[in-house]
């Protein structure tokens, strides 16, 4: 379903649902993978749902499941999650002008702004009422709902699955590729995408696939920022 086929007078929830469909396709299977992993680590199934509701941190939830099963305490898990998700601090800056003053909707949007939600919304330039604060928090809410449903389904069937299903872990990568193509098509950020991809490939070739996320991300952001100062269509 394309959001262009949704009439302008459609309900905010209908517009938000149409926009969030790509996230639905990725969050449910990857949430299921987390729920399955959680249960197979010997943890209580309800914990997977609570993590989806209260933590909602994607990769950090997978990390926390392993750390909890390994006997790590909440302080260690909280500090590791803080380092892993520090990049989220800058995401909200792109949407500050959409929210006027403090509100519950603004606070919730700040909490629920994940990588995928940011990528999805960043590809949609403001276009009046549809892209305002009401639209943003509804998209974020639906995205978290998809994630929680996936976590719950995975926890429910986790005890019945001998091993985590092969391929579920690739759902998030596939989702990022879809969002990247959409940003390149709509926002016309082809130079930034190609530059970041080249730097990522160079970083993996030079440093290996492990422990390259933060250094490659820092270099890529710096390079894209420099390119952006020289051209408006990056």
C-alpha cells in the first residue's frame, strides 16, 4: 500500500499505518527472533514482552538476553546499552521543529525513535498536517507495537523451536536496505549513501567485521557532513 493512495482526509492512524508498513515487515520477524532467543536462554517468556515495552532497543535486547543468561547484573547491562545506543541522542534533533513545547507525545516519540523509525521518517520531508507531531508519534507507536508483537510471538513459540530459525536475523538488514533505497529515491541522498557505503566497506576490509561499527560510523558521519557543506543534493 502506498501512502500516496491514502486520501488527505483519512484518519491519522490510517496514514500512520500506511507509512509504517515497511517496518511491520521487518520488526515482527526480528522481534520473533529475539523472543525465541530469550526463551532458549532459559529466561521467563514474559520478560521478552516487558523488554519490548520498556527497553525497546533492538540489538541491545539481544545483547541483554545473553548478558542476563550469563549472570551479568543490571548495571553492566545498562552501561553497555548506553554505549551501544548513544547514537540515538542526535536522532531527535531532526524533528524538534515538529513538536511545540513539552508534551506526552513528544516524550514518547523521543523514547521510541529507533534507527528504523528515524530512517523511515527522515525520508519524508514535512508536507503540512500529515507530517506533523500527531503523525510522527503514531508511526513510532505502531512501530513499537509491531516489535512487541514479534517479541511476544517469539517467546510463545520459543520453547517449540529447537534452534533459532535461520534467516530471521537478516530481516533487519533487509529492512535497512529497503529504507535506504527509499531515502535515495525520495530524499535524493545518493552521494551520502554511496560515500557511507564505500567507507563501511573500507573499514571492514581494514579492521575486519568485528568492532567496526563505532569507528566506521564516526568516519562516515564526518565525511558525509563535509560533503554536505559543498553540495546541497547529497
